[in-house]
């Protein structure tokens, strides 16, 4: 395991995150403990429940309503595709 101080980790954070995402064990010292950097899976329903207290059923109803609204706006011509050039898209 590669172990670094918080200062060393801060300087190399992007690189450390890439290495951890690729499976390398990375640890950051915090007092007398080592805090590990590891990728974790986050599921929308888990996040919604933890952060907002929204149940899976409530989330599914919201997604269905949002999809319906997006489809209505797309049919009405209110939604534009993003070309990658924000200034050009805003000028249209």
C-alpha cells in the first residue's frame, strides 16, 4: 500500500485517484490511522434514500414524471441538443 501524508496526497490527488480507481491500494495518514482511497459503487436509489429520505418507489415515480416531461418538451421543440460549443448553442 502506498501511504502518504495529507499534504502529499493533496499535491498528487488526481494521480492518486486514478491509481486507486485502477485498483492500487492508496492510504492517507490521519493521526494514527490510515484512510484508504477506494472506488465504491453508488446507486441512485441508495443515494436518494441516504441523502433525501426518498424511497425506491418515490424515486421511480419521479423518474417516470421527469421522463414524460422531457419527452413533452422534446416534442414541442423546447429541448436542444448540446453541440459541445456552449457559446454557439446560446447564440441560436
